[in-house]
């Protein structure tokens, strides 16, 4: 019988470790997404419109994407469409970037199909598993929540190694920065109750999110000498 998760489990959510334990198959990754969403206050109920999208797309809607929609409100099925051999299923906020994520239809029947991204210059590879692409999107959604438990700063080449030394790397590969591709790569890090995203090499931007004010203070202390945005 699985133990009930307590409030302290949720507020001290260990993103890297929880994902590392569930990397083996997509069902385990969906479990991670549900736990992560609960811990970081993301929508837990599926977005409206799944039935309409399933009827409209029919067999072009992969089973893995159906399961992703069922994990919560991270993905909105209403805008999904198939065109030029790709099923587009997610879009960035158009006020920030004109970026789309999709699944090549030629491999959509795989158990956990690969994902491609279009930042305005055509589709190119993003991640080799849909489930892990959804993890990246969920981490980004948590980072982008509007409250006071976040911050950002630019790190010099001398400061940047502190992030890798003091935080646990989330087991996702280096990813393209979908807002400004030239600022790639994106890397994710965490500690219990703490989430960090870096982008770039040499001079590097770091964006942080905490579950509690104490967690935020710990992140600030772990990267000394930084000029935080607030």
C-alpha cells in the first residue's frame, strides 16, 4: 500500500530525484507529472476540449498524447492540428515567442514518440520522448507562475559553476532555448523545494523558483555575489 504524501512531502518536492526514479517508462513519467503539478500548484484537471480534439484528429492523435492530456491542464487540446506531417500540440505565449511543439506523424505510433520544435525557422528535433518534453513544459510552467517566490540573475563565468556544484541536475538533456535560440542550451537543476533553469554558456542566465520563502533564501545563499533582479 502506497504511503500518503504529507504536506512536508509536497513543500519539499525533490524534482530531480522524483523524476530520476521514474525515467523508465511513460506511465511512471505521468505519475511524476501529477506529483509535480500538485507540489507546484499547476492545474490538476485536464483542460477542456479533449473530446472534440479526439474526434477531429481521430487516429492521428497518439495514445501517448491522449495520456498526456489526461495528466492535468498543462496541455490544451483545442488547438491541436496536423499539417505538413507534424501534429502540433503546444504553443508558447504569442506575446513571448512564436514557438510550437509537435510530433512527427510518421513516428506518432511509437510508445513514447519524439517531439520537434519550430521557433520560426521550421521543425527540428527537441526531445526523443513526448513524456520528457511534457516534463520540460511543466517545469517551465512552474517557473513562470506569478508570485514572489521567484527571481533571476546573470552569472559570470566565475559564478556559473556554483549552480552545477550545489544543485542536482534534473535528468533532462540540454535543450534549445525556445525564446532566443542563440541563448541555448537550457539546463534544469533542483533541490528539495527549489527549481532552477539556466540558459547559455560562459555568461549564463539563471531563473529560480521556490516553494517557500526559506527555500528562496537558500537558493540566494547558494549562489553568492549574484545581482538578483529583485
